C-alpha cells in the first residue's frame, strides 16, 4: 500500500421550502377556518372573491369539519361572463349549462369528511390525522359498467394486519453515523445482546435512521445502551472495533384508527406512516438476505446471473411494496432485474469494459477516462497479501502509469517507486506497470494500488449508464411472457415465507400466497374514420391493431418541395434514389399529394459536417425555388450515427424551421411495406395532416368533448440519466389544436432546474422595460394557438400529466392547476374553463394476468390480457378516482397497464366516460396502426421532451450562462433555443 496525502473539498447544498399558514403560495391562499380545518382558495381569475375552488366550500358552523362537493362545472360556468375574445361565447356557455343540467341526475354526492386537528400537546398518538392539506383529491364517482365483464389476476397479495396500536421510539446513536447500513448493524447487535433482557423479549424493527417500532411497549421509557461493532475502514483497509452509545426513547403510540377509516373509504389523510411501518417490518428479514436497491431486492441465487458484457452481469430480484387498496392492505410483488458489476480481478474488468487487450498496451487518455468513470466508487479487495483481504473503495485513477509513480517514504522526502515498494514490502512483482494505479481511500489520504493486485467485491450494483448493447441484453433477461412472470412471482412469495418471518409474526402480519382475483371489463374498440376515397372508409380495429391496406389518410398533406441528404457512406446514390421513390409512392397510396421528384439532386455529405450540409441543401433549394421554401427533408443516416441525429434535429427544428424525416441505413437496404407505411404516417402528421380520427368525434358522440370546444393537454418532464448531477430537466407540454377531432397536437418545450418535477414555464410573467409586466408560458400560448386554429376558445380543459410519483401528487396539482388558472385569467379575467387533471403512471409494478392462460379468447397473441381491459376496483385506491387500463396489445413480455389517477375533476366525468375517452384516444396515436399503452397526449409530451434534449448545445457548462432563466430554487438553467415558428404548431416530434 502506498500512501499519498491529498485532500478534496466536498460541498453539499440543501434546499428546503416551508409552507406557512396565511401566506400565498403558488397562487393559493391558505386560510385557517373554524375547528382548525384548512380550506384552500384560488386567487387567480376569481371575479368577486366569493368563488372557492372545487371541493373546498365550508358548510354552516354546525358542520364545521365537513368539506362538501359542489357541481364544479355548473359553478364554473355560472361565474363566467361573455367573452372578450370570441363573440359566440355566451351561446356556448348556455349550451354547457344545459349539458350539465341534463347530466346532473346521474351524479353521486361526494362529501368529504375531515377530522378536527387536536392540540399536539394533548395528543399522545403518532400518525394521527394530519388535515393540514385543504386540497382534497377527487373522490371516486362510482364504478364503470361499460364493456364485457371478466376476471383477471393481479400481482397483489392481501396482507392482514392486527388492530392493536404500535409503539414508536426515537433512536440516537453517538457518535453519529451517516450510513444506514452501519446503523442497522449497530441495532442488530443491540437486539441480539439485549432482546431477552432489557427489551422484554420484543423484536423491534428499525428504519436505519432515527425511528424504532415495536408491537408493544418496551419495559422502559428511555434507556442508553453500549454497543461495540467491528468494521473495516475503507481508506486504510484496517479492521477496528468502535464503541457506540445508543439511546432508545419512547415517543408515542401509533394508532390503527386512521388506517381502518382510510381503508373503509372515509375521507381521511393517507396514513403514510402506518403503511411505512408495515413496509419496514416485511423488509427487515429480506434486507438481510438480499442486496437492497430502493424498494427492490436482488440476489445471484434467485436465478443464475446473465452476462451483459463490459464486465457487468444482470441479477434477478423482486420489487416489494405495501399498498392501500379497496380490499385492504396488499403486498405488491413484481419481478425485476438490474446490472451488477461482475466480481472479477480489476484488470479483467478493465479488459472487458474496453473490449481490447490491456495486458500489453497502455491506455489512451480516452480509455483512462472511461475506466475512471466506471470504477469510481467501486469496492475492491487486495489479493497480493495472501489471506489478508483488506477492502477499499476506489476514488480515482492515476494519470501516470504505475512504472512512473514515485512517492516520499519519509519526512526527508526520500523517494521510492511504487514498483520497488510492492516488491520490497510484499514480495509482489508488478507485471503490468504500463497501466495506471487505482487511487483508493478517503479524501485526506489517497493510497495507490496496482490494478492486478485488486479484485472487485461481489454484490455491487452498477449505477452508471449502460451501453445500447448492454440495455438490449438486460431487456432480453427481463422480458418474460405473462405465464412465466406469474410463476416467478408466486415462487418469490413462497420463498419469502412470510408465515415463518419472525418480524411478521411479531407484528401479527399475515400475507396471502395467492394472486388477487379482480373483476375487470374489456372496453370496446372505437370505430375509426378514414378518407371516403379509400375502399374502407370506416374501420373497427381487432385486438388493438390494424393496417393501412385499402385505407387512405382522412386528411393527407401536400408536399411539393422536398430534398434528400445521404449521410451514410455505405449507401450508393442509386439505392437512396430507389428508396425515396418507393417512399413517395407509399405516401401517395396512403392519401398524400407528394411531388415525385426532389427539388435538387440527392446530396451526399459526411456525418461530421451536418450543419454545413443542411445549410447547403436549404439554400440550394431556396435558390432553385425562387422565394418558395423547402418543405421536407429526408435524411439517410448510418445505423450507428452518434450525435448526428440530435444535431440534425436541433438545426432543423430550431434554426431552419424545416420538417425532417430520418431513415436508418438498414431500412434503406431492406425495404418493407410496413416500414414505409409507418414512415408515411409520421411524415403526414409532421406536415400538418391527419391519419385517422374517431368516428364518434365527427358525429359529436364523445361525452364531455364533443358538446363544447375542448382542449386536451399532455405534459411530461424527463430527467437526466442516473449519475448525471448537473444537466437540466426538460419539460414538454402538448395540446390538441383541432376540435372536435382532437388528433393534432402542437408542442412546446423548456429546460428547467436539475430534477425539478414541477413544470416551471406553464405560466410566467416578466418585466418588459417598455411594455411593463408581460404574461406568457406554455399553457397561454397553446390556448391562443387553439383559438387561432379552430376559431373557438376552449371551454373545457382535460390535462393528462405523465411522470408524477404518488408522493408528488399534491405538490404538482397545487402548483400546476394554479398555473393553468392564471394562464386562463391572463387572457381574460373571467375566463376560467373547468379543468380535469389526470396523472398518468407507467412506472408502477402492478401487472394483470389472464385468469386462465389456456383460454385463448381472454388473451391476445402474446398471452397478455386483451387491449381495453380496465380495472377500477379491489386493487385500486380505497376512495380516490383511479383505474388501471391496458389499452394496447402485447408484443413481447408482460404488458404493463397504465395507471390513471383523476386528481381533480370540475367536469364531473363518470367512471365510464373518462375510461372510455382515455381508451379511445389510445387508438388515435399518429405513428402506428396500433392502440398504444399510454394516452397519446402524454405520449406526445414524452416524445417532445425527448426530442428537446438534443437541443442543448454540447460541451457547454449548463450553469455558467449569464443570460439564463432563474427557476424557483434559484438555480440557473440556460434556456433551450426557441422552436422555429414553422414547426411549433405541427407534430414535429413524431
């Protein structure tokens, strides 16, 4: 071991926000009402201060703890005055009122009861009702009835818990330890030593931080214990014994009353604390057996690890979580796989990572950077000292090869080489001295270790980004047919053996070993309308898929001026010409008008000269057209094109304002009609056309869409990949621009602070030196573009929001609903159309299986449940308005249903109406002839956000730009280049 002094400063910033009663936050005012119940009122767009937000009106003082629900749509409409923007608004509003009047008799009352807050000094219970949030999520209006009834199985297992209260204790460990793993080791040692005596035979569970729970009282109120723990220092590798003082102090009783009321469907706050306790209980033993990663647990013993390449292997594991449902608490179990570092000698790992011979050749600078990035933070053990296997954590890599490294051996600064030191000290001859050394240890003292003297310790998850090849290999491992996945889930629940789990026994938890049987319905597919000149003018899709045979696009676009650039050196110009000819023919057959010849001959260019090539083709076409502009660019790209695709899209979308369609070389060589048909669908919508529309949309048959002008939004935020701690997040919002068809969606994008989930640019104001305060934002701009496109002002808003976790529901709804309100009021003070706010989740772990896998009438060709299968009972929320919808036919693996949660509904959708609308919209996705798994506006928002990540200029620091927008948490983010006006109102992101 070679010790070299070094120090690195570490800076950690902590951001926190405090919500103060009585202050305005994000456009809402929190008011303290009688009995300490809290009511939330909007301040944007209210005419006379009397109108309160939906579900927030207080009744008379005799009912001071009850929050009632009004008819929000009727209330919103009654508050509206005649439009200043559009002459026909009064007539439309009267129609809306009549529509509500007709629907009124079908509604159920949705009263919400809120418990009175107690004086905390008098309340000894922990986890009592927390009614500090006055914003109440929309309650379920009833259950859906539409569709063919069936039974499916869900990967939920009923977990029964006792009614007895639990005891909570605080834990203080001195000296304080940051590692939860070490904390748990300390507590495990304490329980081992004192359970039979001081703990009164109790078996507590510990969260690894400051809280301990027991199924009954301990025989003391407060007690200090001394615990000795043997641990190994990662800097020096030296094993030493440390002594800790552990103080356990009684805090209070956690009551089960709130959980019982919540599961019974009463309007009480979600008992997160109680649910978390049961999660900890069922995780206590599993965390000792498996490697824990978040809510997932992995082991190489569940299934043999599979090689992913580059020194990585996949481990199978399972996800586990306790969830409150209508059937009670359920344990959600799902299979999972992730990448782990293979326990190899470090030098073998480096060889696999680089895919080259490192035993005889030195590393290039690029290779060294790649190795350093992959190995930083990885734990290794030394192999050059026989049975002494000290462990270290890699902090870096030397810039010099081992043979050039020297260090001072004493205070007189006498120098010795690393090669000599290892030979003299350990009798170890370094064979690969051309390779750099590993730097291990802490920041105060860096130690050098030769790569060949170290081996990677097993069980370390790989947290850096995977290559495309590794991702493909991992997907192959995780892709399981429904029958196989169900079998693995059942095997996992049996292996966990909760009936024998000492912690589950201690807390009286029993877990059913059978999958939950759930009543479901298969919603009918919608009729689609195509152009009347095709043989098939109307079509009813079968099992979620169809094709364009005998059909023509309902609104085919016209392309007069187009060009082609070939960036692939392996493709001859004649081959490109033949491909373009067939693509043009397919577009024509599908219903588009397409000029057969390009404006200029096909231009060949090098991938590293994309900007020059694009400018050349654009200007050459403009010169030939004499004032008219190029409309479409077809680009042939190499299969592995690096940054070429992103560079091309950035230049076309933001600089030139030119619609582009990229095609990979492999598809140019191997032309299939299916591929050409899909590309023609994309080109048509990019150029402003429509591929198909719902037949019901043309006959005014879509409830709560066709009756009055309705705009449907989709929104999503994409975050940088794991390991990136600086790149901004990208927010995208799309909105329908046609009514009643609702198939064209314009999109806007913006960059915001790193991992910020709230969309900052929905509504914004800024000071203009000449014009004073200016209002803007994505919602306002899309409302105006809807008015420009349709000639009508939206009188109803449906907002599908993707990518929000359950813990962020309240925050996102509070902030973004307020932004929508303000955007509307900025157009006209009295303009407040009713809003339905729906969160869409795909990153959940609920899976639905056919009740009988052998019944072909209940499955699609992949063995999955049929498209249109919807579930809104048993495994859904006890009282809130949510449902699972599998709107697509499976292709590979097990289908994942989308989870829709209606957080806010001023339009009073019934369950059938919102479920049917969502399912039907899934058949209007523009890029293929299949129903898709995610409602298209949310899908389009995701595509737009993904596209916008290419707009960020490369090799520039993200937080060092003087002219940048300031986000709410004071971090600076350089704004994205603006979308060109010629592309922002079409579906450029498709």
